[in-house]
């Protein structure tokens, strides 16, 4: 079984999937830039890696290289993780008997009316779309235009699995950021985009008890004048801490009591929430995209409606006033990742998909 995987980032679950597939006997080659965070991890595991970064949707040099690999190695499956990888590989593989898998990690931005979609996931030569969450799969199945439909068998859900072994670092010292020792800390890790709902989390501060020692830690790039003005006007502005981009974001989350992702729409399977859960931190997510698939509401996390600041505040207050409940949900969250989002399952399901495609 000969597979070429093309990506540009290769996060830990992705990299460990490649490594696991190699251990399963898959003759795998990975094409990704050396700037990918786990490039060296792949090399250490003896996974063949080509240091290539696709520059655009039509990178003719890369197209020539991909076609050469397909022919020279007699590749049977192309597994493509980015739009650039899909468009370039579709051109590179013309008239070759190769099966094609396209990955999709978010909800929306695909349309039968959009020519770019026909150059990627809707292209008839794409055999399967691996969806990071069931909500992403449902999105494809609900696409409609006259008689046009996505075949039921084309999108399939394979969760990106994790391992608790990856999350054993010591939690960050929050006093470094001016957080009082016994404060109740709420972490939100996201780069600012309107759809991330950070403004809703900030607004929730107005509904918190006035005497509650609750602090918000915003981790990520918050380059928005709107957010800055909102913080300045907030009743809890002294308790909102802008940490910026941090390489140790998971360890900061691990030191908090609650992790919130107040997204309004389009979420796939948010890694920042998985990381928090793996550290035993209680998650609060909105009913947006695949986020609710991570948790059992009220047991291993809490689901609130999107764009509802009061609902977020009510749940934060509830956890603040009941620390035992907060710890219990956090422990259940950790167990949920250990049981239901295992990297071993991702490897097994991906391998099974490969075998199914080769047998056709």
C-alpha cells in the first residue's frame, strides 16, 4: 500500500497518524515544509519526508514534483490536507490511476456555485472527504443545488485522536501574568476573528457576580481595536489579561479552572479544547460546528448557545461557586479524551479506509 500525504502544518495528531500508519506497514511518504512543528518528529520516526511548501493553488514546480513521485513510486493513494495540496495534486495526477482523499477541518465555505470548490473537495476525482467532525460530514451531505448532491459515501468522519502522554508538562505559573494565587481563572485560546466569539466572552463579564475573583486569560493574537475598546469599557477590565501568542498555550490552559471557546460558527474539532480536556480542565463550548461532539453536556463539559453572553456567565458562575463540580467535570473531560478521542483509533480508521479504497 503506497501513499503520498501532502500537508503544510502537520500538527501532533497528524504527524502521529503518519507514524502509526508506517508502523502498520503502509509505504508512506509525507510532503510538508520543514517549518511544520513536527517535521523532526517524522524524521526521527523514519517516515520519509520531503521538505516542500506549496506556494499557491497552482505551483507548477510542485505539480511536476508530485507527478514524478506518483509515477516513480507507483503511488496508490493521495491523502491531501490543504486546499493547495488538493488543487495541485488533482493536476499532477491527471490520467493516473490514483485514489484521492481530501481532508476537511471546518464547517462551511464549500458551494456548488463556487468554482474553487470544484477544484478541491467537490471535484469528481476526489474519492473521499475525511471530515474532522460529524458536523463537517453533515455539512457536505446537506449541500444542495438543483440536482447536485454530494454522494452519501464520499464524506466520512475520522476524529483527530490524541494521547494523554502528550500532555504531561507542568502547568504554567499564572502569577507571571498577574493572576492572584486563589483566583478562579478562565482561559480562552484563539486568534481574534469575529466568528470566534471573543467579544461574547468579554461581554459575559458584565453578568458575573461583582465580588467574584474571576479572571479571564485571552491567549492569542487580539489585534482588534473593537476588542480593545470593549475591554476598556468592561466592568471587569482589571481582571481581563491579554497574553498574546504563547508557545506554551496548552500549559497555560492546564493551569486554569475553565477553558472557554465561545465560537459563533464554523468550528471543526477545536484542538485548544481537546488540549484543555486532556489536562483535566473543564470545557465550556458553544453549540457550534463539531465542538459539542467533544463532550457529554453536564458530565465532561458544558454546552451553551452561540452568541449568548449570559449563558456563558451563568455557567462560569456555577462552576466558580461549586469547585468540586468543576473538578469533577474536568476529570470526566480528561477521561473522555482518553476513551473517545484516541490516536490509535485515528490510525486504525485511516488504515481501514486505505485498505477499502485499494480493494476497489
